[in-house]
């Protein structure tokens, strides 16, 4: 059964409300934080928190796909995360393997296109193989593009881009005058993706942690106190309802923005929250 066929009517109603309002983000990027704290709160070990975090990933991917969101990028493992105890890193790699192995069929059947950013070569060979297989199997899909940021850091990608750009200058393929913002962005691993318009971070930390530094230049931010394992689709709906009423000015004045809201923000939020509470 496809994800759309599985959907309950109450959930469909909330999504319909959100879709009616329009203004949904095209690219949502998520900093999936708080698995460890969630686990400690339940007297479990940190790996159990990561395991529960995968259940959130499954639900959020499904919800985004059902809503017709075009791009979802998940920060799953940063370059800095290699500094964690080897037992935790090993556990995370095994879970990643488990996810890629178990989910590929369903993701493919639901037209999800897999993509990754980060220093993939530093991941265990088994994970690399599964990742390449997932990307290759789903390359012609036209549904949600699901990007996993693995062994990723924003500065790493920028430096990598500068190195490649410099090589092209040295080889005479381009000259320094050719370089502008768009041209530079073409060298980043994220170049097939539009910039995220919405960044969600769970567990309350007010920082970027080296995530999409270039690409997030004008993204809207949403930070929730919920831990990642608790951030299921209803929490996503609340975040989206808030996004829909943000005024994105890109440096202009409020008066210059033509796309004004139709419905009062409070009425709209109340209605969405009611629908969520009833579901
Ligand atoms: C996020 O949860 C997952 C990864 C960074 C891999 P954490 O493991 O960072 O959880 P906290 O922040 O310690 O609670
Ligand atoms: C950010 O979470 C990285 C990922 C979600 C993969 P961290 O838990 O590593 O971030 P810091 O260290 O608290 O900033
Ligand atoms: Mg953390």
C-alpha cells in the first residue's frame, strides 16, 4: 500500500488545511537533535534514542512526501560527530545501515529520490555501498528528494568547493572573473538542491552546528524544545503552520511585500492546532 493510501482521514484533513493555505516550504532542512537526551530521560542508553529517532525519520519522510514537499534534508551525522565515543559512532553506523537496508523498497515505491551530502568516503564501506545502491535505485524518481547529510559539515563543503574551483582556474577552464555566487554554489555538494527555505532544529539548541552554512543564508528557522524522537508529524504541522505566516522580506520593507496574508495568523494557527488535537 502506498503512503497516500495508508493515510487516515483526520491526518488528511490537517494536511488539506495546510495545503489550502499554500506557502509551504519547497526545501525543509532538519537538524535532528536530542536523541541522547530523550533516551536518558527514559533511562535508556543513547543508542536506544537513536533507534527511536529512526521512527521519527520514517514518519517525517512520509508526511513530507504526502504533503508534496519537494526537498527534505536531514542532518544525520556531522564531521564533528566522529569525536563521539567509538561505541556510539559504531551504533549509529549500524543503525544507518539498518535504515538503508530496510527502507529502500518502501522509499522507492513511494517515488522518493535519495541523495547524500558529506564526506561519504569516510563512512564504513558497507554503509557506502548501501547508500550508493539507494541513490542509484531511486535516481529516476520524481517525488520527494530525501538528502541525508552524513559525515557532513558546512565549512568542509565550502573548503572542498574552493579547492575544486582553484583547480579549474589553474587548468585554465575558468578565470577568477567568472566566479559569482551562483557559479560558486555550483561547486557545493548541494548544487542540485534549492536553498532550504525552512530549517527545523529539535531539542532547543539555538545553533547551526556547521549545517548548510552557505545555503542557509536566508532560511527561516524554527526551534522546538521537543526531542527528535518526539518530533512526529503533528509537530511538523505546527512548524509548517508557523512558517506559512512568516513574512520573508529578503532585505525589503514590509510594504514592498506583495504576497500578503489572507487569513489572520492567530485564527489560522488555532484552527490547525484544534485539528491536531482532535486527531
Ligand atoms: C542527534 O541526537 C543525533 C546525532 C547527532 C547523531 P544527539 O545524539 O546529539 O542527542 P543529544 O543532543 O545528545 O541529546
Ligand atoms: C548536530 O547535533 C548534528 C546532527 C544533528 C547530526 P549535535 O548534537 O552534534 O550538535 P552540537 O554538538 O550539540 O552542536
Ligand atoms: Mg546533540
